[in-house]
């Protein structure tokens, strides 16, 4: 839920319980010929590997009945099985003596014997021999693994899974282990997903009834998380490079920026001054009438006028135009002390403040911090500038620095409501609800009609399991601003935590009507819909309604990551075929294009990675879907 209640009921559908993100799948291609590195590794082991190329060629070409041509047999069934059994015992004896590569050689001899002596036209014999072939490949793979020859072990695992039995759990588990030990983490993740899909398929009926399977999965959930943790940094780096370019021009949604601006005490006075300055058209005419000389005074006048035009764009909700205009004004005066000194009134300080804000909007944190610091040097008693510096530090992940700056702001003005409100937000991120509550209570002592402080305090009290206190502050906030979308959304969240889902959805719908561009109530309404106990036969209709609401959230704000997360999980659970699952990957890709920081992209990137791995695993298993329906 949006208000910071992170313990909301999660929604899972089938394999979507492990869903899902995925990145570029680099397919692991097997080679039937050992690599040069492997040959060098084995070169000192007597004659065990001197014939390995020939042995590999033979045993890798052992065929299933469908693949094989009829050949003559030199041994009868009894003699052939006796010979195979003798070689198998020989291999196991070597194994007990820890002579792993000698054991592998014995198993290879048995496989060669089958290749040369088996009567492929005898279907009864072929069925029995296929089982022995699988066992021999599996045993030889184990010997190669223990003998520190992972490439050959991997070949044998792949032979079993690709030719004989794709459901062979031991071979797939060993392949997973070998891939992971070779730092091939994405193929290993695909193998984990394959093991889970096979397990779920085997226990399909039990899972459908909502009962726990009689046995444990072959791989724990923690292995998924471990592999994703290893893969994620590299994948996020590639997305971060793209995001670094995009964020320079990509602003948050208009609704988000308006809420940010309103969180500062100075908002009303800024907007009053912008209205007093006149319309953009009027200000542009005044700019055009100014002298175009390069004298300091002329440049200063143009910069001041551009600052006022930019501020008026903010008043009109034209945030992209505001950013462009304010940056142009700043470029006129940057580094020009003589120009800065002749700007009228406090125009230069205000230009620095606004430039810092528009840079912060696009995560140009270094530039924003520089502007705020210079403004603070000009106005050392302006606590609000220090609060904005703290906000930049928070977004840069430097929480300790942010706390120091909040302390500085409060030392300048002990009644700086902005410092208390925004520090409370940081405390909530740190899960320090006690200190957050203290800051918000103090903020309300100073400004009893601070709507946002009442809402934040309601969220804190909800998290502390004090619904009565939360309701009290929500009622006060609604009295102050009865048309606030945020008030209705928070009220719905409180009802949600009390499992009153229908009532919660009503509040979210009110919030949508009050502010259609607020994405939060759409997501929360979808969660309320999905957590409402369904009428018989209504599950699919409810899921479709939830999808519609989540799509509306993305339409309202394409950067709202929570909507992509929930919608992806929901659609993955509803997927009836792999094409539908692949569409979820595209959805996550869409969401990732709007991420501006690694923190923003972490959840989506993880989910895409796992969804891709699930699709690849299902494809490898020749499954048309991984739905349990």
C-alpha cells in the first residue's frame, strides 16, 4: 500500500509465487568435444583420458530406439547384461577407493559396450538398456564432478536431460550445481526454475487443493534468491547506463511534483508571487523588450526575468517548461560574479533555489546540492534551503548526511516544520517509528493544520497498530482539506489493514474521482479487489478488474513502479500459455525504461529476471504453460 504499510497481504498465483524478472538469457551451448583447458587438466591421468576424445564421440552418440538403426548383436541379452553389470561393479569399486577418473573409465567402457552390442530392434531389451544408459551417464557424471572435471560432468548431465529423460532430478540438480560452481548463474537459475516446475507439475493436484506436498521441493526457495542476488548487480548496471541518459530529461509525473512542492512551507508564497508576476505571455514580452547587450546589468535583468517565467510555468503546472527556462537562466549567470552581484532584490538566491529544485527533479543530485549550498551561503538563516539539501542527500542514499542537515535546519529554526516533516519521512524509511511519531507530533504543534503531517502520522499509527489514533488524524486532515485525494487513499489503507476490503475499495474509488492522476488509489483498489473473498466462479472477473485498475495506475503515472510489480505478478499468474508470460517480460521492460535509479529498478529487474528464467525453463521442458490450472 502507498502509505508505508509494507505488510499488506501479498498476491500470488501459481508459479507467480516465485515471479519474476529476467534479463538477457545467454544460452549455455554444450560441446561434444572437451575444451583445450579440459584436455590439459586431464593429460596427466595415465590412459584414462588419452582416449577420451574417442570415448566421448562414442558415448555421446548412443542413440534412443527412435534415433538408432538396427544393428547386429554379438552378445545375447544375458551375456550383455552380465558384462555391463561387471563393469558397473568395477566402476563402483574404483569409486569406493576414491579413484574417480578410473571409475569414470569403467562406466565409459560399459556405455561403449552397449553402443556396440545392443540389439536396437529388440524393444524389450532397448527399454531395459535405456535405463542402464541413464544410470551409467549419471554415475559417470558424478565421477567427473568428484574428479574435478566439471565440463565433462556437465556434458553427461545434459545428455541425460536432452536425450533420455528431461525429468531426471539427480542429473538436473547436479547440472545446477556445476553451473553455479562455474559462475554460470543465469543458466543455473533456469535449472532451479525447471526443478520447481517439475515438482509443481508432479504435485499439481495437491497444490490445486491448497494442501502442502508430501515431500519437500528438490531446491529451496532460498536458492532462487541467492542466484538472483548474484546475477542482479550486473544486470542492473546495464539498465543503469540507459537510465543515466534518460533521467536527464525524464521528470516525475505532474502529480508527484505537485505533491513534492506542496510539502514545503514556502509553496503558497511562491505561487502567490508567481501569480503577481503575471502570465507567461506577459513575462515573455517583457523579456523580449530587454536590452540584448552583454553588459552585466543586461544579463542580470534577462536572468531575473527568465527566473520569473520559470516560476510562472511551475504555477501553471508546466514543469518541463519550467525546468528548461530555469536552467537557461542559470546558464546566463553561472560563474559570473559581476552578473550575480547586480541581480535585483533576492533574484539570484531564488534562481539558485529553483535551479536546485529542477535539477533534483531529474536526479542531477550533484548540481542540485551545489545550487542549494550556494543559496545557503547567501541566506544562512534560511532553514528551508537546508531541508532541500537534506532531500538531495536522501535521494543519493546518504541518510547520515541527511540527518545532519535536518539537525542544522532545526538549529537555525527550532520551529522549522519542513525539517520535522521530511525527517519523519526518513525515520519511516528507517523503520524508526518512535522518532518519526515524535517529529510529526512536534510538526503539528507548530502547524496544527498541516494536512500532510496528519496523514503521515496516521500511517505511523497504523503501523503501530493504533487504528483509533490513525482515524483521529485522518478525520482532522479531511476537515482541513475535504477534497484531498490523499486523505481518502489513506483512509482506504487503514480499512485495508483491518481486512475491510469492500469499504477500503470505496475510499480508493473516491480518491480516484478527486484526483484521476494519483496512481496510488488505483493500485490499492486492485489489491483490495484481489483480497476480497470471491463469490464462486468470480475469481477470473476479479483478477481482470484488478488488471484494469493497475493499467489505469500506469496510465496515470508511467513511472509508478508498484503498479508494474503488481500487474506483472497478476498477469503471470493468469497466463495460460508462454506467449502470455513473455508479454509480462515486456511489461517489466516497459517499467524499467522509466526507472531513474538502481533502487527504483531493483524489484522490477529481479522480477523480470525470474520470469525470463521461468519461461526459459518451461520452454526447455517443452511445457506450453507453467500454470497449475
